[in-house]
C-alpha cells in the first residue's frame, strides 16, 4: 500500500511482536506438529516475511507460559524478554506502535 503510493520500499521497516497463544504459531514445524497434529502452515509466511527484512520477536513471558523455548522457534524468529520490552526497544530504534 505504501510503496504503491510513493514510499520507497527501502524506507519501510516492519517488526512484529507476537504474544499470547500465538507464539505457538511461530514454532518449528516438528514442534508445532507434535502439539497440533498437523504441519505449521505459518512457516512459509514467516520465512517470506523474514526474507523481506521483517523483524519477528516472540514475547518470552508468553512463550514460557505456552511451554515454548527459543530453540522451538522457526529459524530467524527471535525471543524477547517480554512483549513490553520488545516494544520499548523497538520504539527506541524509531519504530512506532500500530495496534489495530
């Protein structure tokens, strides 16, 4: 949408902070399949987002509550101490929060 309206792609940097039960959607296919009984349909999308330079961080507190470790995450997905910490650090780096 932004590129179509004249914003250079190089000027767009996105970061996702995932928390709650959604952290399971960012686990490796073998981990996801062990819990859900089916392959992780999100793995391809996550890989594509990472290829475009999107930073993806998982709330460490939510991960702990869901029994998810940093080693369980899809390649390229990072574990933050908490979603609150991730948001604060991203804002220090110039990101803005877009809660929709």
